C-alpha cells in the first residue's frame, strides 16, 4: 500500500516538474534531468559503447525531449517516453555517422583491468568478449544487456523500445549466441 | 521440466557476469558533469519557452472532448441497438410481426433447449430419428420458423 502511495506521489511530483518545464523553468528541468541522468548514461553506454559518444547522446536526448515536451502528456510516465526517444536518437546516430567502432578505452576502469589473479587466458577472453560486444548491432547489444543484467522480461524490453516481442527475442537469440561464442572460445 | 515455447529463455549467469564486468562504472561526479552540461545547453530553449505564448497541447483537447464524446457515443450505441431489436421482420405469412427479445420468455427458453437437444443427438426429445433434418431445412428459409421438435412429413 505504501509503495503504491509512494509511486503515486512520485508520479504527481514528476507531472508537476513536466508542467514547469513546459513553462520554461530551468530549475524544474534541472531536477528532471537529475532524476534520469544516471539511468540514461547507463543505457546510452550500452547503445553507443564509447563513453564520450554515450554522454553526447544523453545530452542530445534531453535536449530533444525539451523540444518536444509540449507533445508529451504529463499524466503519463516520463521515463518510457524519454528512453524511447533516447534509444531512437542513438540508433539514428549510428545510422548517420556509420560509427567507426573503436576499442573502448578502459584504462580508467579498475573492474575491467586484469587482476593479479587473472592470467593471460582470462585477459584474452575479456578482449574477445569486448570485441564481440562492440560488434553487436546497438539495439541488439542493449537488448541482451537489459535481459541478462537488468533482468527485464522480453515483454518489458519490447515495451520500452517500442518494438514487438518477436523482434526482441530475435535480437536476444542472435546477440547471446555471438557473445557465448566469444566467451567459450578459449575453453577449448 | 520443459520450458513453454513462449516463455522467456533462461538467463545465462555466465553471460550476465561477463556483461557486468565489461560495463564501465558510472560515477556521481560524471553524472553531475553531464547534467550541468545539459542544463547549460538548454538555457536558451528554456528562456524561449518562458517568453513565448503557449498554445494548448493536443492532449488537453482530447481530454476535454472525451468528456462529451464518450457518453454521447455510448447513448448512440444503446439507441441503435434498441432500434435494431425492434425492427419488424417479414415472417413469410404476409403479416408483419414485431420481433422482441425477452429474457424471461419461458417459451423461447423451451425452444432453445429443444433445439440444443436436436443439434446434439439428431433426435427429438421423444426419440424421433430424422429430426435433425429440421435443422438443415429447406432452401427457402422457412425452416427457420419451424418447430424443430415436431415432424411434418
């Protein structure tokens, strides 16, 4: 019961923020961005792979959302509308730029560095896995991530991306197959 | 235990772990920097919103109209339904008879039970074989008005 009330309060608060943003209030826009920026960066990184491209995409998506905010019904949840916009913007960018995939620079990421316990084989698996991940089509990569890491169902993913469940399953099947091959490679 | 073909496939823990490890951790400082950049870039657009006169958004028109349109549509549907049920039909005898549907009509209920029996068994309640012919009937459509529980050979 409390959870439902909290959700309703949150929705009412968000509705008010959207109405204020429609009126051009900077503080309201700041609060709206603050509420979604972490998740947006996470989704964008999965989609773009390159951290700088991902942050550019997040900025682009928020600015697009602001431009189209009048067409958004404040009585509905902002999140699904915004993330659909972000994903579509990301896919557009891929199409237009024909992104040259670069090896992700991960020197600053402690968790992906080989630990002293990781031997050369583990490092090689990691390298191949990252390469396979970068090779996946952006939408496919995002779908595999949302399914395997976020634990979303195919139905939830389909709804969030605005595609059919069949499409999600198709991408999931092919994406998982490619990544599993990369993981299994060095075990032979 | 077999999985239903329409069920989501089982999650792969090894794949999930590999994905998690390849994900670049996001820092709150990074979030703040991106947020500040977005708000800075948006300030011109926000200022334009504050000064520009705002028209009514499309969804507010929809919301207003639905208050009137929905009851009107419902009322029209009910009226149309009542008219259809009360439309006179030609029974073939030359006289017009009003067809009226009445839920507590015992005669109609008995006919329905008798018809169901004929359809299920091919006989009447009295065991008369060939009664199902009444169901197939003649091409002129008169069979629709015949009593299926009596034979008229």
